[in-house]
């Protein structure tokens, strides 16, 4: 799954750079994928905790916020100082990652334009302990029904607001994204319920696993490309059928223990893609700033590079910055904060 996250974050960076083939359709799928996979792995890592709701919330927030909040604050300083936004009334909302609660995309996309994702994700983290308690004792049948209910709720929510001109409610609003996050949580519970009679997990053959993986990726690409050829398709169908369901399918396929022997899964497990996946949060946080600084630096020295070279330079600067940030900021801060979040 790290390799898939690495490819996903590269698509977002490519879209913001204007790289050919990195379209808005794929980026919307990627953001839905990130929310669902965040819920999936949060359930995997913290779903078995026996702590109370308040203690669990404190522990999770300390650990998860340490992975992105200090770096986000560091990127926010030069953006405030040198961007056209300056100091405005909504700056405190951005400092405390509350900007996604302000109606309208103008505020969510100001300063660090990519930070709306972290703002909505933070709301999901806050509610995670409550959702864990609610989902914890569901049976297999009720869990399956709840997954279907999430899909229907998502469809209805988008159908009610998709004609809104600004797209705030169905794209940014934390409650809408929380449906995706909760879907990932329930998807993990549903997949871990499956066992063979002796309690172990069966494995598909290499050929069958590869076929399932290729089919999943082909369906995903077909859904996204299809949205481009059928622009009159109602927006609710686009979000639910072309982004939400394919994202759920990809996560189920590439995290299922029975499908780990496929050729695509092995390719996604390559060292470089796994490294990108583990740096995905740092890449996402810094990429807006590094793209702007790269462009301004080239303008300052009056250098005009061919577009592919410009893209390559901006990508290298982003990856290098993310590596340094991970080593010097994220890892030390997470180690320091884990001491405060250890159960007593």
C-alpha cells in the first residue's frame, strides 16, 4: 500500500505542476483514496486500543499531529511572509488547521492550498475514538450493511450539493470526507473478518492475484477516463461510481492478504515506491511551497527552462525537501511526542 500511496501523491504533485496526464479527475480520485486509506490504517493501528475515548483521542492526536503539524507550521511561515495573502482574519484558522470549516473554497485554498486535506483529516482523527467504539462490536452482516449504508449516504450527500458552484460541501467539508474515512475503517474490519476454517487466510495463486490486481487498476482507469468522455453524467454518479467505489476497490485488493502474491503488488513494493509512500505526507505538505519557490527562483535569475525540465527540477526539489523534513523534523518530533502519548 505504501507504493500505491507513493504513486498517488506523485499524481497530486503532477497535477499542481500541470503535467500532462495528471488530470483533475485523477486528483479527485486520489484525495478520496487518501481519506479512505487513512481510515483503513488508523483502524489497523489503533482500532484494538482498550483506552477510554478521551485518553485514546489524546494519544492518537499527539502521535498523528506530530507527523505533520510542525512541518506544516514551518511551511506556513514563508507563505504568510511572501505570498499575496499576508496576514488576514482567517490566518488563525489556518494555523490550527480549521480552515476547512469555513464555508467556501476561497479560504480553504488560501495560504498552503493543499492544507485543506490535513484540516479535514484532523477532524477525522478527533472523531476516530468515537467511531471505533461505535463500530467495535458489529457482526459481519451488520458491518457489510454499514459499508453499503456509507456508500448510499455518500451518494445522497453528493447528489444534494453537487450542483453547488463552489464545490465546498462535497469536496472540502470535513463531515463529507468523514464518510470516506469511516468507510476505510469499516473496510478494514470487513476484510479482517474473513478467515478460513482453521483461522488462517488463504492465498490466491500468482496468476489469479495478478489478474485481480490488473482488473482493479483497469476498472479504476476506465472509471476516471469515462468521466472525461461523459461530462453530462450527474455529479453524484461521478463522485460515487468513479471515485469512491474505485478507491474502496483498490484498497481492498492491494491490502487483502489473499492478493499479496500478484505481480502488480510486487511492483508496488519496490524500494523507491515504498519510500515515496512513507514520505507521502511530507511531500504533500511541502510541494505547494517548493513549486512556488522553484518558479520564483527561476524568474529571479531570468532562466527559462523547457517545460519537462522545469517539472523535473520542481519534483526533485520537492522530494529532496521532503526527505530532509522527514529526517530532521518529522521523526524527531514524533519520537518526542510519543513519550507524552504513552499509556500510563
